[in-house]
C-alpha cells in the first residue's frame, strides 16, 4: 500500500512563492528594440525585433500561468490544513496529543 503525505503548509508556501516568481517575471518589462546601427543589417534587426516580441509574449503567458498555479497551490494548501484540522478535532484531540490515535497535534 502506498502512503502519501501532504504538508498543507508547504503547499501553501509554495503557492506564495510561485506568485512572487510570477510578479518578478512580469516586472522584467518589455525588451527594447536595438537601434539598427547596433544590429547592422535590416534582416538581423527584424529577426531581433521578432525574438524580443516573442520573448515578451511568452514571458507574459508564463507569468500568468505561474500566478494561476500559485493561487491554486495556496488554496489547496489551505484546504488540506482545514481538512486535517477538522479530522484531528473530530477525534477529540487536544493541542498536545490525540488520544484516539498517535497523531501529534
């Protein structure tokens, strides 16, 4: 039989960390197009503009996805903690120990 242990607080913390990461990624800002004199040939300049445009678009998508994942993880962590506390309380546990089992509170 497989045992799965979930640390609700760790999941909730992960959610907060992912949200911060999303904010940092979003704050990187838009790439600035390099002047043609720096990049040389017009085709090189056009390719660089396309690359920077794609990076900006993908950065915004990734930031949004991380923000959504962070919110979901924070909600899941909170839900795990609520369920865990409800189960422990239903067993008649005190802050020190749970007489119905070996669950530490």
